[in-house]
């Protein structure tokens, strides 16, 4: 598939999104109905984008972009989350191309200052190192209200 494009997800894409995110959920079991109800509200938000990679009307992958403000630079950035490629299309180089395309699209927004991604997976680190600069940082977190 050579005609790769990205677009914003819509309510008609919720089934695909649920399926492609299944590999990232691991052992956590969330019903499709619960996911659908959640996503219908989230697709309308201005501070998050759900981008789909597709070719010839076939959905290949999903990236979630969470917008965050950077007042010191009079702009904002995006954190990439949930970079996921459909099982039947993994191993074909789509993830790297998708990340690259998303960065290009973000750069077209004049006030977008940076794109970041956080990961602890070895495969993901290899993918992101091709498009993004590694910085030394410490992230503190506490899981709340586990599913």
C-alpha cells in the first residue's frame, strides 16, 4: 500500500480503534460498549486528536495526540500516546512512517513547539529513535483507579 494518508477519527472508526488498541490493553478487559460510550465524548474534544493511518480506505493504525500548553514559548506541544498498528499490518514499516507523518503534520501548526513520546518498551524505543531525539528525563507516576 503506497497511498498512505492520515485523518482524524470519527464515530464510524470506533470499532477499528477498539480492536487496534486491544494489543495495548494486555489483560485489561474493557467491553466494546464501554469503550464506544467513552470515545463518543472524546472524539469531540479540542485538546486530543485521534489520528488514523489508512490506505485505499483500509485503516492501518492509530495514534492519539494529547495537546499540552507551553506558555513559556507561547505555544503548545503534543504527546503521542497509543501508537498502534492493526495486527494484520504489523511488521511492514507502517509505524515508523505513521510517526513521521504525524510529526510533519504537527510541524505545520505554527504554534506547535514540540512532539514528545514516553515509552519503556525496547521495540518502541527503536521506532521512536528514528524520528525523535532522546532526552534524559525522569518521569514520576502513580497509577490511580485501575481498570
